[in-house]
C-alpha cells in the first residue's frame, strides 16, 4: 500500500512539464472496455504520467460488473508485465473495492495492491437477501427505497453515509471513491436537496472522519462527461469544505474506455483552482505526494 506522506513537491523549473494522473479506471476485466494495453497507449496520447488500474474487486455473490476471482492472477500478471514494458509510465495495481459489512472490505486486498480505492455501491438488502445496488438502474433504486426504507430517502441516505464512515473506520482505503455517488439517483432534485441541514450534517460528519484518517478524496468526473450528474462526485460545496480543512484530493475520470482517461479534467482542474486548491495527490515511488496543478495538468 501507499505510504501516507503528504509532503509537497518543490518545483524547481520555471517551465515544468504538464501531465495528468488517473488512479481510477476500468477495463475488460470488469465493466470497462478495452485491453489494459489500450489504456497505456491512451495514457501516453493524453499525457498521463501516472496510471492506476482499478477493476471492481470480486464479490461473493453474482455481479455483472466485477472481475471474477479466478481472473485476478491474470489481471495482476498483465499489470506487472506492462510495468516492465513501460518504465516511463508509473503504472500501479489496484482494485475498486466495495465495503459491505461482514461481506467484503478494502483491507481484504491490502497486501496485493499498490493502493486501495474504497467505495459504496450497495446499501443493505432486500428481504430475499439480495444486496441493494444504489448507483445502477433507477427503477431498482426506487424498488429498494420502497421495500427496504419504506420510501424514506433521508433514512436511505443516512445509511449510505453511515456505511462510508464504517468503511473508513474499519478498513480505511487510500482513496475514498466517488463520495456522494448516491446523488446520481436524485434526478432533477426530486428526492432530496443537498442544501438541507440533515444532508449536509451527514456529509460533514463523513469528511471529518476522512480528515482524521488522513485519506484522499477523489474528485470523480464520470458523472459530468456521461451527463448523469450536473457536478463532480463530490459536489462543489463538499470540495469547498475539503479545501477549508486542507484535505488532499486526487483527480480521476473513473474511465471505462481508454479515451476517457482525462475526460473533463481541464474544466474540473479549473474549478478546483477557483476553489483554492493548489495541489493534488500523486502516487510515486510508493508514496503519496502533493504536486501543483493547472488546467493542463500537474507540474512534473
């Protein structure tokens, strides 16, 4: 796992190279498209200097979008081979790992990966034991909301953030993935309002714990370029709270296609700069460091 050092790189050159990093990507081994080598080729074209492969970790129940457990050795082998073939690119081995109490947690893979992404995709279960997926089909979401939470969206969201906090407390990953992803179901703001005090309280309690654990929050652009969200995950007001607390962030696209490795990075980097962020997190030589950035990338 990455050593949690948050020292800032000192840039000595007056004209530093501008490159990108992306530590959240999905390929043919899970629900992404393309060979791992396709992502490497695209990384070079898009000036990505740090690339993390993070297929969805296997789950002990049927899941169409997760890597199969028996494919993990080949997945790991493919990544290690690419590291050898492309030493000019810092390639890292990871998984996006779900946290489901008593079922799976990021720590399950901590000895096999260069860094850990922890995310919540499931909240509790239906009466038949099926896990409720909260960021997939909207009809399924509404079904779970009705059957598990009696159509109480506040109760469902409170439970979602409780699980994020439990993940941080029980098996803190290096990166907290798409922190407020559940908002993808809030079409046209019909289910809840992010400005409501109860919602803000849940988020603030969660980022307080992220801060205490010294974890990295990813700024995920996938909702933007897929036009499934009007904002990044997390929303701007949450990023402003992270900045107030001087908490580290990393920019990712959650790319499921090689061409999306830096999708909407320039405008998102500008937003982060407008908020006041001066650095983003970068993994290098087994450590996490803070590097300056601009609309054209991080300063290397």
